[in-house]
């Protein structure tokens, strides 16, 4: 019997779908065995073996040493990234430093040193340094680099950093970072706090939770609501700028241009005001110093931390009332305030939520991924665009369809 071209196309599409499903399963569940993945995806042992053979030939996945399970029979190997597999170049820009690293299938970040911002404070000079580092990655990894992911401490629309208030940057075009040495790669740009929230939902403290709210306090506060693993970025991509809600001192003007921003009530600038000191040049480092003194029992520092923690709790209550999350995760300085100021934070949260929530407010927990959260989230956002039939077919010249 003759097999028609549409039937062949359908069969090829189904085979590609199976390959992408297994690849995504391995990415989302590091350490999973082939047998476990087959069960989760509803594949027969033979189909999983055949698909794995194609993914290995395409230099996407490999199998590590088998894990003992205590079950009779020969155990299957652990699914691992192929040693020549695709990589995402990850750029993380913070208020003070920047770093460039790589992420592989499974989410692991390669170790990388941080560098301080260019002394001029000019974003163009910093981007030139970052571009040089990306070119170095291309010299090392060549075509294994498939995309660039960028985390920045500000409001983002597409590849445009609209505003990074503390850095005094406005309308900085980051599309130059798509040029990696001699090649131009797909570029993903995101706000650092929003990306950290995505990472916590996919791999951290909010993993498996349907609706999760993440807040990161560094210089100001940002975050994101993640629903079913998808960040709610808003109409223009700038969603999650919670620090610019008018929950702070109404008379104070924020560097963003608005008055009364919550940012001004929850970081080192707030602690300095409570201590009667001028606004610090580096609010994050100042906050760390005040926290250290508070942990040592210094009364004035303790009072400043507790007042700042209460302001954070009041804002969390507003967001809980508005967004109805099942969990709230706190990163950066937020995790420290939760640790040192848990009592005033919790009391402010309890006073601020609607009465029907009393006794049933969502748990507020420290983020699990720590300072790597934004970079992990950036890598996840870029990898999501790579692990598709179209992207993989183009990158591997159709080898997963073979």
C-alpha cells in the first residue's frame, strides 16, 4: 500500500512532537530516568528508546549512569544534556555588577565571575564590555550558542530597557546584545525580579503552585505574578513593577518621577530615614550593614529593620487582596526582612488582608534560588523558545524528524 505525502508529514510531525516532549521533560525534571519520563509522557519503552536515539544523534540529550531503583530488571539511564548540546548565553546586569554565563538543557548555570559597572556609569560602555564577553563565549562554544537571555534591574518593553531608576538609565536599546561575535541570535530581555519569580515558579519555592506571587527587594521592589508557569507581563511587557504603587511616603519623590512609591519604604533608603541618616549612595550595601547590626542586637538598627519589614508586610497585604496568590516568595533583601522582621511583617500582613482571609492568608516564604534566580529565570525564558519543533528542526537540520 502506498503511503501518501500527507500521511508521511503527519507521521513526521508526531515523531517530532514526541522528541520535543521528551526533551522538555528532561529539561524540566533534571535527573529523571528514561523510564520515568516515558511513564510520565505515556510512551512505550520502545518509543522512548527510539526517540532518545534521535535526540542523542541530534546532540540534544544523552544518558548518564543508571540510577539504582530497587526494582528488578535493568535500570534505564538518567537523561542529561548532551556534552555538545545547545547553550543559552545569559547576561545578568544588577545595580552594581554584571556577569555573562551559559545555561544548558536542565537549567544548570556555568560558574561565572561578576564585574563592576564601567566607572563612567555610561550604559553604552557597559554594553560594549558585555558584548566583548559574549564574543568570547562564541569563540569558546561556537554554534552551540543558540540564544541570548538578559536580566536587567528595570522596566522592559521588548529589547528596550525603558527605565532603570537607580542607575538613571532611560530608553537603553539592548538589541545590540543579540550580536554574538559574527552571528546574530534570538534575544530575550526581562526584568530581574520578574525573571526571579519565573525561576521560583519553575524550579524553586513556588514549584507546582498554580498562582504564585514573587517579590524581590534590592534597591526598591519588583516581582511578578506567575500563573500555571507563565509570568503575567502585562500589555507592554512591563508588568510587575509593584514598587511603584503609591504605598510609600506620599511626600517623597521616587527616581522614577512619581511620588509615594513603595520602593522608598522597603529598602536601604527607608532604613537610612528611620536612622536619621542621609540617603545612602548604595542602598543595598547600606541595608546589609543595618541588618548585620540588627542581628547583633543594636537597638536603633533593629528598630529600622522592623519598621521596614512592616512596610513590606503592608504592601504584600495589598497585593494578596488584589491578586489572590496561593504563595508569596521573597527574594533579595525581602528574604532578610522576613527572617529578621518576621513578627512586624506578619502582623502588618494580617492587619492588611480582608477579614475573610484571616487564618487563610497565603504563606510568605523565602525564595529558594537566591541570587541566581534572575539568571535562572532568564535562561528559562530563552530556553522556552528553543525547545520547540521549529527551533530544533532549524538548529539540527531536521535530525529530530528523521
